C-alpha cells in the first residue's frame, strides 16, 4: 500500500475530476455502526446459501483470525490495539487477547468465552498443537501451554525473537498454518517451524504472500498480496531455489489468475487510493482489489460438489468476498471468477471488514469480520483517506467485531465430533474423511500421540486404500512419526497415484542425501519410473534428483527433459537439482542423440545451463566469451549432424 500523503485539497480536486455527482453526494454520507442483525440484512449472498451470526461484540473484539481445535472450539485472535483512533495511539499497549469460544447448546452460535491469554501486544496468529499454541505477538513467536486443561495458558516461552521483526502491522509474518508435511508456514515470512517430540525446530523457506495462508487438498500453499488476489506454489517448499547459480522463473509465487476485478454493491470512497482516477468507477465503487487477503481453500463436502477446491478471497476495503473456481492443467493451477459482476458475498455496510476466512469442522465457511471503519494502518494512510474517515465518522466506535458462518440454505448446524476423545485407531480412519479439517486434525493428533502400534494400519492404508487423500495423509503421518522407512517408501513408489508417488519421493530424497546406499537404490528406481511416469511424478523426480549420484541424476533428468522439456516448470526443477554439476550435464547433453534437434525448448535449457555455468565463472574469466563459446560449439555440433 502506498505511503504517499497528498494535501487534502489536491485529493479532493482529483476526486471531483474522477467522480460523478452521485459520488459528490456520497462524500458527506455517514456510515453508522449497525447491530449484527442490521448488518446481516445488508448482505448479498450467492443464491443457495445463507449466512449466520456465530459471535459478536462484546464476546469478540477486533477479531483478525480464527482456528478450531480438536474438539471444535473456536480460538479467536483479537487485535484490540489496532488503530483505536485515527492517530494509531496506544498500539504498544498490552490489550490484545486470545479467546476460546464454545457453542454449548448446539444452536450454531457461541455462548461461552474463555480468555486463553491476554495482556498481548498486537497478537496476529496462532498455530495450535496438543495442549497449547504458538502465538505470534509483540514482534516475536511464543510457545504457550495449558498445563491443567482449563483452557487458560499457564506458560509463555519465547521461541523466536526474529519472527515478525518488520514491525509494520500490514507487512509482518502471520499465518502459522500447519500443513500436510507437518511444518507450520506463515505468510510474509521466510520461516517455518516443526515440533519433533518435545523440540521445536526452525527452518528457512521461500518468502510467501502478505496476509493469510492456506493449503489445498494436495498440500500446495496458497496466498496472495493486497493488489493480486491469488498466488500459490506449484512445487513443494524448499526445492526450487536450492541452486545458487540459477533463478527460477516459475513454480513459487505463481499467479493463479491475472483477474483483479471486484464488484462491490456500495460506493467505496473511503479507500486509500480513492483519489486516483481508475481506482473507482462512476458510481464510486472499487474496480480492482486493493486489500486482498486471506485466501481460503474450500475443502469440505458440505457445499455442492462444484465448490470443492474453490478459493475464497477477502477484500475488506470493498466489503466483499470473491469466489474463484480453480482447475488443474497438468502441473499448473488456473483460477477464474465463475460469476463476473456479482461476488459470492458483498455488503452495503461500509464497516463490514472480512479479514480472514476458515473452513470449520462443520464444513461451513467462516468469515472473520473485524467490523470497524478504519482498516488502513496509520503507516499507509493518505491524507485523502484521513479526510474521508473523519468526514464519514469511520474513526469510531472501535472494539467491535463479528464472526459469520456461510452454509447451504437447507443446512442446519451439525454436531462437531470431538477428536480428542477418539482412540488412535479411530483417528486413522479419519485420515480418509471427506472433509479436509478432519484429515488435517487426525494427522496432527496421530503425529503428536506417536503411537507406534498404529504403524501397520497406516501402512496398510497407504498401500491399499482406494481413497487417494486418505493414503496421502497416512503417508505424511508416518513421516511425522519417523516411521516412513526406505523399504516401505520404495514400495510406495509403485502406487498408482502420482500424488502418493511424489510424496514418497520427497521423503526418500531426504534419506538418500544422508546415505549413499539409499541414493543408489533410489536412483535405480527413479530411472525405471522415468520411462512411464506422469507429469506430476516427472516434476517431483526432477526436484528429487539432487539427492542422486551424478550419473543417476543425469539419466533421470535427461529422460524427464526429453519428455517435458518444453515446460518451464520442469526446466526450473531440473536446474534446481544440478547445483555445481551444470557443466557435466552439458557434456552429457552433447553426447545424447535425442538433443541433436535444436528445438526451442532445447535452446532455452541450453541458455539456462550456460548462464548458470557463467555465474560460477568456470574455466574462463570472460563471461561473454564463455557464454558464446558454449553456444557456438553447440550450434556447430548440430550443424554437422
């Protein structure tokens, strides 16, 4: 978001130039706070659905994120110190809190609140684990635990003082999403964390997104930026950027769509760049995303089938939630708006501020509504927005907030099963549940319980279950328990599912990197697989080839590139596995008859190899001469052929 401040008179002149008389009338309109029932009446929702109130002030105040624990209780992060006035005063005061909400009578509305932890400075997000939660607060990451089961934190220990060090609220680490690979990832961050036994491990990872992070059913990370609504990773974390001599062009931070259009149902004059022509239409409505956040992948069977895998994006400045239909095209993802001109959810209430989303254990889509006038932080508030805020009386009141649930119109709230009461053998069955929340939670609990007696059942599920997602989670459960051994994983590589094959390769390459014997056996298996592997398996083999011997890696990569060398993602994946052996691979290419034809894909990969070699300044000091020497030798070889 821009930090430019224009004098108010200039902002108004630009506004007059850009807006119609209808907008001029709206300049003086006041947006008073509404009761939850009044706000609910302002919603325009996609046909076939209904929206229900789950919680509201004073039970929740300034909610920014939620999570559900194993018993279906809702944990709410309340950033009560955010912009309490237009000057941003008292932001450093410990008035934030984390509350746990419960629906005790089963009517779908929360009626009990327990403060898990208070006296917090700008809490941002939590990552639940058995008996506690990681808490991002006061520019650091903390381990908190409830030791006596009363839902109140008894300990708070610093885990990482480097987390959230940027300090600017809109551009600081957040999310703490526990994904299928048993790591916790954040948006706006290069850090990830994992609990092994009683020890928390920190690792670096690729930088992702701005506010909010999600995963799809295949474990791909999904995120976005305030101006660009939908990005994601096409490859697993910590592979593509491992070669310091090559910068990938795709795969990480991949844009699923270039469509930025939004369709509010009210004027949005109080947006940060409202004075800039092209920001608002003739009716004063926002034209494009300016505050996109919290992409939420729908992973439940409650909604109609066509909604499975859809991604919902929050736009709090435009008072709306957009729905995207996502389709797979080989190793790529593509998203599109199924109803251009009408959003999934929109409101005429200017204070409706959807800042986060979550798919709950009941399959409902939960919307975290911060419900306030000021949504822009002081660090990025223009003079134009300041004037609009004061004029429209959007600076007060504060400490409000609502949480909404969206369900099909003919659906009543259903009872959430308490997984804490399930035995480990029962949890294994939940790995194949139709809803992603149950699969994720069962996996987490099984890994934390670490009951080795469940290993045979987990392996049986991986090898013989017909439901692809059940074996997928079972395999990662074994990995989390440290029970994914080489022999078993090599057997899994014969699985008919490419998703399962790729997961096994990810686990095997880590083992192969540590033991030469495993590397040799994996190389043999990958060379065998490369002849008939599908696109997803080919991609993972290209990424995993880094763990093979030089000779095995060359053979696997030559085969994968021969089949899919026209794919930029495959080329980048191959380069990631060629760290410090680019020149040897170039020599192998010269000897390979399948590369005699200098087609465009071959030329591109040759240029990538050459650039990587030049970057290391191998053999000769003159980069330009070395680059063209290789190319001319290649061209001469093909001309003679």
